[in-house]
């Protein structure tokens, strides 16, 4: 992990100070008590600077680089949705793509894909064992590094090379699937934000009666926040 510039400066100052304190102690003609006390204090200060640099790096880690994803950027939305629901889906997906590390937003409800936005996949996503477990437990499942999970084939219809996936249940009838730009990219605040919108969205979806028609691609332009 590469250190930030301020952390490198503090680390260099600490290492230089410690080296100078040792050199001064070794080259002194005689070890007088005032010199020994000064050397000890200088060494302590230098070591503290080294610790500050290390702690600084832990507090502000370098963000992982984005993985280049394969696929066009755009929007697939089920036609003939109720106006308020379509507006909710448009607003929520835009916020997820701009305010979180999400590269893909997909909504699967009652056997149909109502929304797919961001980097588009094949368009034939079907929930599998992981999504079923999320719906049964009512809890989100975060796959921080997708290539490490044996059940990753469930998300094979999403863009190739997707590094991270977040599955948020919508009751027991649907899931909200987010794909991230990089491994371990979704923070706790992202998870809380997604959960809050999912609760609101579940109520809106349950209110809308009737089965939605099959999804159709309505735009091939770049979605906000996916560039």
C-alpha cells in the first residue's frame, strides 16, 4: 500500500531525527548527563513521529483502484411503470451511481428485471442461492471480492470482471443488486444508505398492483456517475 505524501514527510522526519540523535550520541567526546537526557528526549520524539506516520497511513488508507469493466453504460427500464415508481427508480439509481462506489444498479422484483443502470450486462439476471439467502434472512449480503466466492456464477450476467457485489433484499419478493468499481469498495455508510432506500422502495413496489411487462432497453447513453 502506497503511503500518502504527508505520511511520507512525517516518516522521513522521524527517521532523520532518530539517525541524527544516534549519530550525535556516538560522536560526542564524552557522555555527560545533560547530553544523555537530550539524546533520550530526541529519540523519543523521533520514535513518536514514526508512529504518527504509521497511524496516519492506517487512518487514511489509499483507495483501491477502479477495475475496468466490460460493457456499455446506459439504462434499461421496464416500460409502462407507474409515474411515481419510475421517478423513484430514476432518482434512487442516480444517487447510488453518484454518491456510492456503485458501477451497476439492478432491481429484480417478482421474477422480472425492472431496472438495470450503469455498466450494463447481458440483461438476463436471475436470482440464485445467494439472493435467496438474502431474501430469506432479510439482511444484505456483501461479497467484497467476488472472485473469492464459489457462488459467483450467480452474477455471471452482470458486467464481466465485476470485483464486488452487494445484495440488498426487498422483502421476500425481490433484490436490489449493486456492483462496485473495486474490491471492498462499499463502506458502512453505503450499506446504511442502500438499506434505507430499499425499505422505501419495497413499500412503493408493494403498492403498485399488477405484474410489470418484460424489461426493454430505453437508453444507451452513459448513466450519471458511471464514468
